[in-house]
C-alpha cells in the first residue's frame, strides 16, 4: 500500500501530460486573397522590374493555442533563391533580380511553425511583365537582290523583329529613316519593304541602296516610368541588271588599212562592242551587213575584220563596212543590236610616216583653252586630232604617246592601225591647277611599231588653263598676338593680318573684316588687313587688359577663312600713388608702429608697387619708415616719452611727418601726405573706461555722443522715479509727514576725456603749451589717458569734461594743441562744486600723475643742450 501511494501521483501527472500533448493544434496561414500583401503568398504577382531589396510581402499566420510562430521559406532543388524572409516577423524581401522572359513563375515553399508543429505550403508567385526588352531583328543581316525592272509599289522583302515583352511593350511598328530621300517604303505593322510608288530602279545609275529600318515597341512601364525601346538595322538592296540596254561599240569611228603587200586573210582591225547591261552581259555576235563586196569578212565571236582577197584585186580604194553587233541571250535569241561603220583604206608600201590632221589639213600644233580641274575621265573635245599613216598593213601600225608632265592626261588609242581619231582624256584633275600651271605643253608622238624605218611624227599640244574660284583665302597664321600700350592714341596700328587667295582676278582679292565681343574698340582696313584702334577709342589696362576677336578673310564669291586675334594692352605708368587723405592723424603708442598706405591704380608691376619714405620730419632722427609697407615707428632707442623730451624741445609730443609714396614705374610718379603723429605711452591702468578713452582719443565726437547718451538716460530715469513717487503719494490714504527727508546718493563724476579737437585755432607758435585756469581744473596725463576723477559738478547741469594738459600754467584760461595747420582751442569756465570722496584707485592715479607733473616742471626749467 505504501508503494501504491507513492506511485499514484506520478502516474496521474503523466496522464495529464499526455492529454495536454494531444490537445496541441498546428499553426496555419491567413488566406487573405491574391490582392493582399500579407497572408500565405498564394497567387502573389510581382513585376519583373521590382528593385532588389524591396519588401514584397509579409507572411502572416497564427497558432490556435496563441503560441508564438516563426516563418520559413525554401525552394526546390536547383531553383534560384529569389527571396529572403524574416523568420520572426514574416517580412519577405526580394534578393535576386526578376526576369519574366527567363522565368515567369516562381514556386516557393512557405512554412509556419509554433515550435512543435510545422505547416508548409507550396505557393506559386507570378512574375508580371515590364517593358525592359528592346526589339530584336531576326535573321540579320538583310541583303536583298532586286531586279532593276521591278515595278514601283511591289514588295521586295519582309523584315521581322521580335520583342520578348508582352502587351504594348511587345508590339512592334516599323519605319524608315530619311524617308524623304529614300526610294523605299515599309508597312509599319507587317514590316514589308516596298519600292515607292512612282520610283524605278536603274542598275546603270545606282547598283546598291542602303536602307535603315527602325523597329519600335509600343512602350510600357519600367520602374515607374513609361519607356519606349527601339532597334535599327540596315538592309542592303542590290539592284540586279536586266537586259534593257542595247550593245555599244567601243573606240568608234573605226578606220582600217589594207596595204598593197597585205596577204589575203590578214586581219585589218577589230571592232569591239559591249552589252550595255554590265551586270549580266549577254554574248555579242558580229556580222557584216553590207559594203564588203566580197572582199572582207568578220569573225562572229571576236569582231576581227579580215581582208579575203589579195590587195591587188581590190577594186576600190576605200571600203565602208556596216557592222552589226547583236546580243544573244542564253536561249539563243537576239535581244538587241547596234550598228557601226568601219572605213578601210587600201594603201601602198611603207613610204609615209604617221601624220596628224586637224579638221581639214595636216597640222602639227593643236591648242585648247579650258578651265582648271575638269572632271577625271572627261574627254578634251576641243581637240580635233586625227592621225594617219598612208602606208598599208603593218607599215601603218604605230603607237601614240604623250610626252610631258606625267599622270595628267592619257591618249586613246595607244596603238593605231592606219588611221584613228585621237582622244585625250583627263586622268588627274587635281594636277590641272591654274595656280601651278597657266600653260600645259605636251608632245603627241606617233611612232611606227613593226617597221625598220620607225617613222614617227610629233604634234604640239598646248592647253591654256582658265582660272576658277577653287581656293579659299588662307591666313598666314591661325592666330595673331599683338601688344599695344594703353596710352596709344585713337587710330593707332595694332597688328597686320595677312591672308592670300591664289585665285586670279577678282577671285583672288581678299576683303578683311572683324567681329566678336572684343572687337568694339578696333577696326580693320578691308584691303590691307591692318588692325587699328577706333579714332575715339581709349585703352585702359586697368579696366580691360585683354581683347580677343576673330578676323575674317573673304573673297568675292563668299569663300572665307577665320583667324583669331589676341591683343594685350600694355600697362603704362599713368597713375600716381594716392593716399586716402592728404592730411592724416595717427596716435602712436611707444613700441607700436602706425601705418600709412597709398594705392597705385596701375595694372601691372612695377608700375603699381609703392615705396615709402619720410621726406621731412622735425626732428629727423625720431622716426623710421618701412619702405614696402609704410609702417612708421620710433627709432629703436626711443622707449619712453622722456627720451623724446631729451631729443626735442617740443613737449606736446605731436609731430607732423611728410611721407612720400613713390611708384617704381618709368617715369616714376610720387605723392606726399602729412601725417600728424600723437606720441603717447601705454596706459598704466587698465579698465573699460581707459580702453574707451584710448579708442575715442582720435574721435572726440564719439566721446561726446556717449556722454550725452548717458546723461539723457539718467534724466529719463530721474523723471520716471519722481513721477512714480508722486502718484504713489497722491493715491495713499495715509497721513504723510509735512516734510520728507530724502538722502541723495553721492553721484560720481563721469570720467573726463581729452577734447583737443573741439575747436580749431591757427597758431603761429608750435611750442605753445596747454593752459588751465587753476591746478584743480585738470591734471597732467603723460600717457594720453584721461581716465582720472575730478570733483563732480552740481547734478542739475553737468559740464563738459575739462581737457588734460602737458604742463601746469596759471597765466591763462585757454589751451591749444599745436599742429602743422593750426591749433585747437576749446575754452572752459571753472565752476565751483562740492568735493566728494574718490575711491582708492582714482586717488592712486591722481597721485601718480601729480608726481609726473612735478618731474615735468623740473625738466622744463632745465633746457637740454
């Protein structure tokens, strides 16, 4: 029983656990439909242009027991992994680029798991099309053979292009480039290429045509934008020759000779005829029509004409044979024919040299006037030359040759039997240049070939060339660089440009002109090419130092060339240095320099480099000046006002220095300025008031303004306080005492500043000192710092601050500051006032100033030697 009791609880727990395990249900996906962005991805559609990294879907499901679920995604073996999944949140991200043309469906196995059960589903994702493919032509290259007699409007070829996209992006339309100059047209839907209506092809004029075909799709969306793609290809159309041109004889007219010693069946001459259709020529068949009278025959295949009788049996001296050349088709039919006349003369033995004939008689000089540069292959039809050898047979065979500048003309025929019309053909058009040769002279040489005598004859060919406008004016340089001083008067020559035109007459005359934004100040002589300044022009290197414009050389026919002109305006020393003021005032603290500056407006060095020097100073051994910067400082041995007092009797420490500023130009210019220097020592006591007094020492009006502002604020505050107290007493119901005693706070007198420049007064005595009314009016301040305390005036009307003095004088009530131009003499009236207590700092300053004041009196009583 103990054992049973011990085992029963464990068995009960196991039974409960089994029941609980059997109650676990598998998780499942939500099926939200194909249009939803979350669920089980069933029938999801993605465009192939979806960017990699895009969140495309969210797997969403649940577990019946509410346990957390995780998501998974797998692919079948061999399939590409297009997506990545966040296992916790089910976010599906595209990681591979989609391509509908390669794979339009993607199968993915998605799964959901609650840790105990996993449910997997195979889903199919559809990849939709985007217009990302260009049309592609099929079976290129396109080479089409078209007979030249193909009727206009007939189709000759069909062009096919394919676009892998679907919908409008896969539809293709066709069109041709340069449709106006094209002889062909294309059906925009079917791609059928046709000959334009009213247009015929001609093999003899153009054997090949190149047609550019454009295939364009219908456009479609690609990454949010509407895109249209196109492709081009070239169709080569070869025109095939057809039999539509009769044969043509070459080398007409024909002349042949039968000599008296010619043997029967000897060849007299050969006629040559060619099919006018050169693409697929037919065979030529020759036959004698009439005129032979049984004395001559012709080879049907070669066209060789032979005499079949002994020359002694020939009854006529001249025979005219009519020759027919017929085209024989592959079927043996005669398709076309042409006629030529052959003239045969019967001549005696070799007793005559070749002879040149003009139109009526023998001639050994032929002249022709022609324009230069005729087309190559052109015949000089103005030369009517016939060459003849009166002998018969081989004795009448000779060669023709042109002797003279080679490669310009050639003579046809080169071998003559008996007689021939001489034709001279242009071979090198570029060499027939009037600018090189105005006259071309050749020797036309005829020399027998197979005779021992080698009879020969010559004729002079003289060709006079006429000029044409075949040259463009050409400048001697592509650009011209010129320099001109800025002080050049209007109408000054700058530079001469030169252009030549080798053509003759009016064609060789060159007219010059200029244009461009920099040409406003310049003119050019239309004939000489001399560029000069406008009569009213004023050049200034400080304003504009560089000009550039174009010059044009043009002939009478409008042919022209351009060159660029660069003009530099040279700086001339036409400005002197200038100070901002001719009389300047500076305060110099011993140990620190003061600076004076002058500016030279010239544009270039050395004209605008300024050197400084002291022209006059009294005494002359007190100041040094930096030649380059204009900084003025005391000599190195002067370190206090006492040393200055030992040098000069001028006790007020204000000197006028005449400074010269001189440039380095040639010629050099200079100017002077008077600098009034007030020498003082550095303030012993630092503080806001002392700094303010030093800053406003050279600007007394600023000090007055500040003082007036402070006084105004004090008055306003006083009025406001009085008004407030009045209204307070008036509204109070308390019984006020008959008399109120208000203790006033001691008002500290504002610090005084120097007022030397309040009033100007001319003084003839530079050594005149400041004067005060009594010793309580002001104290000596050798540091030029007026931060001292004086007894305050009655509060109702504060007076202007009294000026400091350099030495105590009791003999007068006014004081003066000596300068070069005059003295400043403000006067003050000493008003009695109540003395008030001063703080210890001010007392110390007054005590120190008194000691210096006494030492100054002692020094002034002992003049320096």
